[in-house]
């Protein structure tokens, strides 16, 4: 029995993002390191080819009304700011705890959509939000031995900020759907990533030894391309399949891959509270994604029906 294309694309996306999440910070861990701020620069530059593909689809004419530009910049800067903070967080914290926290950002999106867009949140969504908050608490519990991520909680606070920024970003993208198309939005996301590059350069300590060899910028290009190519397959999967099925598969699967690979790399097991938090986090991701996709698709269906002659 042949697998449907949307399922193939979804699995590829989850694998690419899962591997990327686990090894994204590797160049910053070698000696001498390649700074995380410069990894952000590489990440921003690798999105340019994807942006060009999106621009070509809309004949090089993104929507440029003031409202569209406002939505685009708001979504772009929350996304780019979160991306830069992510690489800073990965410098002091383990990916197997950071990525489950930031992957819970749909909880913010659901709350904002419920309050500001008056959208309905089903039982699964409400339970998912409660589970998300519980998961963050459990994953913030540190062992007394001082190993892994314990001792320095900067990564935790940065992760929570990223969690909020990316939740707001998703809301802005959702709120902009009646103003602009997805390719125009992607163009603005790519542009704002480039705008933030100078801030990343200012935060870089060039007085310290920097690895300019293969394990530095060149390996970073390959690793960050995993994220960029994953975005391409993400778009393909939503084009071919139903969002209420695709979203929970991708959002529920890629953090698991990141966690498993990260644990294998670091050769350590999380404490019981962290492990329980990861399980609850993945459960919350699936429940929130499914419920959000189900309710967000309803107004769209009603609109199409009302537009029928």
C-alpha cells in the first residue's frame, strides 16, 4: 500500500527539524567554537533561497499594503528575535529540554486567538494548554548534582521568552490571512531575519578564538539547511494534506526526534520530572495542534461556502 504524499512530506519535515534541533548548536561546542550568534547569521542566510522560490510563485510581487507590512514585520521580528535567542539559549542549556518548551508555543496562539479573534477552543485545546503549563514546570525542575542544564537557568528563561514570541508570531500570521497570502508573509519573515543580522554581529565577541574551518561556518550551513529544507517540505505537506492531520503529526513528532538524538549525543538520561514533562509536552503539542487546526478550518469553510454563487 503506497504512502500518501502528504504523509511522506510530513515525516521528512519532522525528521529534518528533529535532527536540526539536536545538532544545531554543535559548531558552538567544539574548540575553538563557532559562536551561536554567527550560527544565527548562517540560519538567516540559508532562508534566502526559499524566499526566492516563494517570491517567484507570486511573480515577485508580495502584498505591500501598510497593513500587510505591519503584519509581516510583527511576525518577522517575533520570529527572528526568538530564533536569535534560541541559539543563545542552546549555548547554556540542552536541546532535549529547550525544544519541548518552545514547541508548546501553540498554547499562546490559542489563548490570543480565543481572546482577540473570538475563536472557539475545544476541550482538547483547553486540556492541552493546562498540560503545556504543567510540562514547562516539570521540565524546569533541576537535579541536585549540577549536571546537564542545572545550575544555570538562563536557558530556561530564554526558552520561555522564545515560547511566548513564537506563540505571538503564530497568532499574527493567523490574523493576517485575510490581508495577505502565505508567500508574501514568508517573504517578510525572510527579510526580518536579515534585518536582525547586525544585532547578532554586535553580540558576537570577535576577540575570542573563532573556528573558521569546516566545523564552523561550513558545517553550520549544512545544519541550518536542514531547517530551511524542512520549511519547504512543511509547505508541501500542508498543500497535499489536511491541516488537522498534518499539524499534529509534525508538531508532535519532531520534538521527540530532537529529544532522542540529543539524549544519545549527551549520553545522559533526564531526571524523572524532566522525562514526565517531555511526555506531557508532546501530548500537549498534539492536542493543541489538533484542536487549533479543527477550529481554525471552520471559519475558512464557512467563507468559501458563502462566496459560492
